[in-house]
């Protein structure tokens, strides 16, 4: 049985995630005024509900390592979905699960996406998509008690 506090944190995290929907992608971004990259968006959500401390920055790989103990399948609201790069054998992308079939994430850009104009040209923004399984590394649940 999930505690009332956990349910509240999950509801708040979902609310924050939806509030970011449509913001531009920006490489290295961690600010709603300037845009987010994939890990910056997930970090913002987790900081907003106290899962991560207020200060600090993590890459997708670092988030994967931090919550590796909390692997989960199938995913649920609040899980992080991770993708890896086969050639580099490392985690290169992370998104926030809305349910077991959909994520919200900052995608479409890359290291050259450093402005709103670049994001617009590349159709790079925070978007909701069905979970894609190609190069999916797995799911981790940072809300797990």
C-alpha cells in the first residue's frame, strides 16, 4: 500500500511535468525560462518534490546510476525511462514516465541546440510520446519506498 505522502509526491511530480510541456529543448538546460535538456527536465521534476536536493546537477548516466537500485518493470507514473548508446555503452537519454505507455521528455535536440531559435528549427521541445523500445535500457523508480 502506498503512503499518502508518496501519492502526493507523485501527483505533484506529474503536475510539474505537465507544466513543462512545450518548453524548448536546450542542451545543458535546467531552467524553465531558457529551456531544458532531458536530464535537466527530470532533475527539475525530482527536485520539485524533494527526491533530489535543491542543488546539484546530474547527467542521464548519473541519474541512472543513482536510482539503479530501484529498477522497475513495468513502468508507472514517476519512473524514469533510460536509453543508451550502443557504441558508447552509456546512458544518453532520460524521460519521465506518465504511465506504462507514455513519457514526457525534452527531445529532438542535441549539443548544437543552444537557443530557442535552434530548438524551433529542430522541432526540439518537451513533448509527450509513446515509449519507444529501441535502445531502451530500462526503467527506474525514484519514488520507490
